[in-house]
């Protein structure tokens, strides 16, 4: 960010152009939040089905007290989802590297290819890409979509070391030298990591321009994700230079949260959880990261009149904390979306769990109905004709129920 832009973002009350930009971003986000929230109930059910979670009823309580089996959920979704994830993971990792370089001409052979492949392999290890790929595939199979975000991360630390002493040789002293001053300590920056960073975004926290179907989401106007951070974590990010103006962040008001409550699963940022801690700056903040297509000159961000993708960070929908061009050579949003079967005629395609759920419910009902029927036969009542059945053997609980002679 330029010094002029940092100064604008750090102002207690941001200028009219930045407020106009923030309002546009919030308006687009709220539209997407409303559309994505329509899937949350189905996603909750899919997750419970996958985990074989069901609410115990009175019959289950009685069975538990008697040491009998309770009603169960057949783990069909769990088996099918994990089979699919295992197959896809093995398909991706069957070779030495997921991202394998293939030569297209004679100039691509030789040391340059080996060096580039070694860099890609190092990125896979450093980002723990294999484990994150499994999580994204699980989300795709259960929640209709899986989302991964790629960004650039630079981290370093400062260490102190002694400066080299200046030594002056003595003439005629056989090469002896003498230090002219005590070695001083100097601060050196050591890079601990510089490279790609891959994050798996929960479908509950991912938003795209829902005016486009998922199969053409890259043609939308924005893509975004949000998560919860403690206020002091944002202050640390500002010291690192990635955010600015964090001292002006306030917690959600009850009125503002009312508009957000139905379209989010971030519970720790609600006014009920932050009100008591706000004066001490001990509260959680919803940090939204947005990649949006804009014309920078419209908001005095730069002189460019061309449409570009810019990266923004926004706190609690209240104020922008950073604004910078994405500068991605491919000119696209830096998210990767996994879908089971992209369909241009639907906003979101079906998930494997949602397709299996009706079948799983029928099989589960049949097994539980059989258990209930067996329990009823054991504990139920019988219609008995006393002229044929010896009631004494029936009421005494004998192993054999005897009939009368005239039966």
C-alpha cells in the first residue's frame, strides 16, 4: 500500500470515496450471504448424516436403561464420501508431485525444469497441501462445494549478531593486528518463509457473486471469505504491515448484528459475546477478505482507468483495513472451487451426501423398524384363549407354555 492510501485508511473517519467503496462491497456480500445461507440447514443435515448423529427419543432412553440397542443411523454417507475422497486423493497423488511440469519444447529440458519442479515440490511440503486437499475434498462431497485460497506469505524474524571488528595491522609486528573498537550488535532480518500459502475455506464462510452459477463463478464481480480474529491479533497484523487503522475497530452493535445473524455461522462476534469485553479491547472481530473487480480511479486508489482485481480487508463490515491490487498474472480470483458436477442451470450442484441421504434414510428406517418390531414381540401383549392355554404356565414365565388336554 502506498503511504497516501495508508493515511486514508488510518483516518478515524474514512473519506467519502472509501466509504462508497465499503458500501458497495458490503452490498455485494450481503446478497451472497443471503443466497448461501439458504443452504446452511441442508449442510447441517448432511454433516449430521455423515457423522451418524441423530437425536435420541424416549424409546432410545428406555432401551439404554434396559441395556438394549438404541435406534441407529446406517453410515452409508460416511462410507461413500470417504470412498470418493480416498479415490480422488490417490488419483491426485499417484505421481511424485501433484503439480507436475511437462516440457512443451526442447528449451524446457535440462536444469531449469528440475529447478522449477523442486520449487513446486517444496511449496507442496511447506503448505501441507496433501492434508488440505483432503479437507477440501471432504467439503465438496458433503457440502456441495470445497474452497481453497492461495495467497503469498512472507515472514521473517530479527536476530542480533556482532559486527565484524575492524582490525589494523601493525607494521613490523609479524602480521599482528589490533581491533580498534568493541564489536557492536546489529539487527539482521532473517526470512523464515517466502512463498505460497494455501488455506481451506469452510463453505459456511465462502461467498461469491451468486448472480452467476457456480460453473461461471470466475466471471462474477467478487469472491470473499471471512473468519474470526481477536482484536489483539489484528493489532499484531498492523505492526507486521498487512493492515492499518485497527485502533478504530468497534464491536458489532445489536442493530448491525441483527442484519448479519441469519447469514453467518460466526458466533463469537455477536454483541452478546463482545459487549462486556469491548472497553478492554478484548473482543472478536469478523475479518472479511474480498477480491473484487473495480476501476481504481473511481475510488482514488490509483490513476488506472482499467478494471483490475483488488484485494481488500474489512472489519465487522465497518471499515476497510487494507486495499491493494491482487497483481495475479492469471488475472483471476485466487480461489479454487471444487464441485462434484458443475451445472450451469443451478447455483450450487448436488453433493454426494445429499444424493445418498434419501437412500440412507430408507435403509435406516427399515433397520430401526425391525429392531422395534423385535422389541415389541418380546415385550408386547398376546391374545390368549383360556379354554386352550394353561394360563398358569404363561403368567409364571415358564420356558414352555402348555396347552390344556382338550386343546
